[in-house]
C-alpha cells in the first residue's frame, strides 16, 4: 500500500507497541465516528472509499491515527482504498519490515480543477500520466476536500455530487472573492508530501503554486492556473506555466509569473 513509505523508526516502534487487535478496534471505532455510523455495521473487508470515507475524512482519520500512535501516518497511505483488515495488516507488517532505502521519493501530486474531480483529471492528463508511469513516478491524484455546488465542469455525465473544489468562494459570482476552506485544503495537500513534482490544473494549479515549497518538489507544472486572492505563491522550484494557445495571458498568469522566480 505504501510504495514509497514515510514510516520512520519511531513510528515503526509505536505501531509495534500496539497489537493487531488494538489497531483493528481503534480503526473500526474511529471510522464509525468519522462516518457517524454504528461500528458493528462496518464491514472490515470493504474498502474505506466504499464505506464512504472522503479525502477530508481520510485526513481526519490520519490525524486520529497520529494521536493514537504518537507519530504521523501520511494521508496518502489511506488513498489506496484499503480495507480495515488490510490497513491493520499493512501497519503491522511495516512495523516489523527492514528499514527502507532513503533514496529520494519520486511521487508526483496532481491537483484537479474547480467543480471537477480526480477521475476527471486522470482523463485530462492521460498522456502525461502515462509518461510519468514510464518514468517510474508514483502519481497521486486526490479529490479536493470540499463538495461544490453548481454544474460540474469538463466532463460529460459527471454528477454535481461528484465535483469538488480546493476552496469555495464567498461570492460565487467572483473568483476574486475571499476563499473559504483554503487552509483545510492546504493542510491536506501538505500531508501528501514529500514529492518530486506537482501538477495542477486551473484551481488546482493555484493550489500547486501554494504548496510546492511545502512538498519539497523539484519542479511544478501549472496548467491554465487561476490564483488565490491575497495569497502569494510559494513555489521556488523551476515551474512551467501552460495555457491553451487560443487563451490570452490573463491576470492569473501575469500574477503568477510575477511571483514565481523560475517560471517559464
């Protein structure tokens, strides 16, 4: 489940101190609280995504695991839709496995646009995704934490209930109005690091520019990025800004070009 693990020696010791039964009981109880259901109703053989765990719920669960174990569990560890049984087995296995190589991680975090989803972005960037896989990168494509209202964008047949945003707008008629929920999303995306690179489309491009330094990336690709009002970019790595050839260089691009020291 953790192709490039962030488990360190203190965390391994903390996990080893808990029995599989303790971890199983804890996960069942915490999932029940996060999902507001009776723990006895949870099927330990069903993936947590199918139980109804959203990206935001995964963040909350990873935070509770951190408090329980005393050390960080990265949120991306919960993104492979593990069952409760699988997750316990993985935690126990990781606590007894030999130490892993400290070679640089080669994860790429990809952030979708407003009123879309991870599934949409995977379709949009299929050629890039194939190249990244060929180059042996681990591609992480999360859903943003916030459900959006209004028509879903860029995908025929995408239900409104399946569309997300990295932040909402205080005034939905103006994308320059105060962002709502941004800090929660920033915390979530930071928990996916460290990473070698970050890719963002539209609103996800603005998010990528906000978290690049925190993720420790070596490069960033911003596709038709918007910008976050009153939040300067934090992206000191080499950055490629790409827009449709028919698009004018708008205010968002001009603003980012002025803030990014190595943008092209």
